[in-house]
């Protein structure tokens, strides 16, 4: 799976840092998120790749928001991935940890942001249709 965010290619790091800091100052109870699809996925691109969501919603609620923005039928399945940034407590045993993981659906966006936020201040989330994995 290829998960390279176009925003990171298009916008210089320093500008992304300034933007995320400004958004977090203005909306302290919200999380700035960048959402893009996995390149190999045949699912549609989301209409907005930058979103601002409340810290207290769960990943399950965020998935519902994403599904609405993608206008997916009820039977369509999507998988969500977050980057393992290791910005939290560094565990020396995590050297084998994959760079992307599927977050717990019961975790709040604030919890996910605290653990997976990028150095530029954005939380990067990738999504794919389930058939990317051969189903």
C-alpha cells in the first residue's frame, strides 16, 4: 500500500506547521486532520482533504463523517489508517512497528491525535476500500 500525502508534497513543512498552530490556537477543542485515500484504492477522493473535528468524537464517529463526505452506500466498507509517528513515549521494543496502523474505533480523536500527530501538527489519516486487500 502506498500512503504518500499530496499535501506534504505540495506545501512546505514550515507553512504546514504555521497553519496547524494557527488552527489549534483558534480552535483549541478541535483536531486539524488531513485525509487522503490510499493510492491503490478504487474508492473516490474525499471532497475536502483538510478537516477540523472535535477532540471528543470517536474514530467510529469520524468514520461516519468520512463516509458521508464520500457518499458511500451502506454496503461499502472502508478501512482507516493512521501514521505511527512515535511522538509519544518512545518504546525501544517498537523498532518493528509498522509505519501505519488501524486505529481503535472507540478511541477519541484527541487520543489518536496525541499518539499519531505528525511533526507539522496535522493528524494524517488514510482511507481505502476493503477490496484493496484482496477481498
